[in-house]
C-alpha cells in the first residue's frame, strides 16, 4: 500500500493584494509552494504527491517550481475547482487506488515540519482520520450574526484551531467525499466530511508556527520564521 499526499494549491490568494498567485509569492527569493513541496518530497513516509493547482498557474508552477527543483514524487498535477472542497475531491479522484493512506495539506502552509506528516500517518492505526490542531488561546464569543451582538462567551478550553496536514484511510475518505459531493454537503475542512458520516477523528497537537499564508501579515510572519530557522542551520 502507498502513502499519498494531496497538496491543495488552487487558491486565488486574493487577500494577498499585490500577487496574482499565492503559490508563487516569493519568500526570501523562493516560491511559497516550494517550501511546502520540499517537506513532502523529503518525507520517507510519502510515496506519491498529487498537486492540485489553478489552470492559470499551471505553466508557471511547472516552470518555476517543479522543473527547477526536480521533484520526483509529483506523479500528477490536477486542476482545482471553484472551492477547496472541489479541488481536494479532484485530487482524490485522480488516485486510482483505494488502499493506502492519503495526507491532505494546504499548499499555503510552508512552515510544516516532517514530523507532522509522519506522525499523522502513524496514528491512522488508531483513528479513521487524524488532524493537526492547536488549542485556542483567545477568548471566544458566540455571536448572533444577524444582530452583530454577543450571545455568550464559550469555554475556550473546548476549542482547538485546525491545521493541516490531515491524514485519512484512502478508501474511506474517497467514499465520503463522493457522497458529500453528491449530497451537496459543504465543508471547509477535510475531516469535517469524515465527522459528518460518523468517522472517528483524532487530534495531534500541531504548532502555532504552522501558519497558513492568507494575508500580507501572514507573509511577513512566514518570512520572519523561515529566516529564524535558516539562521539556526
């Protein structure tokens, strides 16, 4: 059985106002997506990588990232959909096998560590799916959105902030994704599909540094953290 990785890299990056593609945003002279792919290429637990991108980014990603780095594990490059859910679904359907494990990760999380990939895969022996998450540290309010008033303050100790990578039994997540698409179940997180259909999702504590680059502030933080780790080498 193989271990697959699906890298969801089809976001438009519209909140990074000065860039056409978030995946190609330079961080210290290197495209953001390259940092992410490096970790999966280096991981001994990953056999094949399925990269999901926007059609308008394909040629530049192939030229500036894939060919320049000679990634050997990227077996397929798939076009994304209009939502992240559709993009991951396209990636899953590109995998012909049903046995094995699939590790799904946001291309815009360039600061993941190899242990995050390997430990989530290892824990599939215990759960149907594994997610990385960190405890919420801020006070959390439940809000009545129609009135924009606070309903109540909730116990933040019960809430964790979800990250990727997330690992799943391949056949299970493919089946549930197919059902969700057919039944028009909309989610923003892969493990939510597993939860919806009764799967058991385990949590592995992640890292506050495993940020998703969404805004220019995130980009500055990513540059700072990558600079810090470069200096420690």
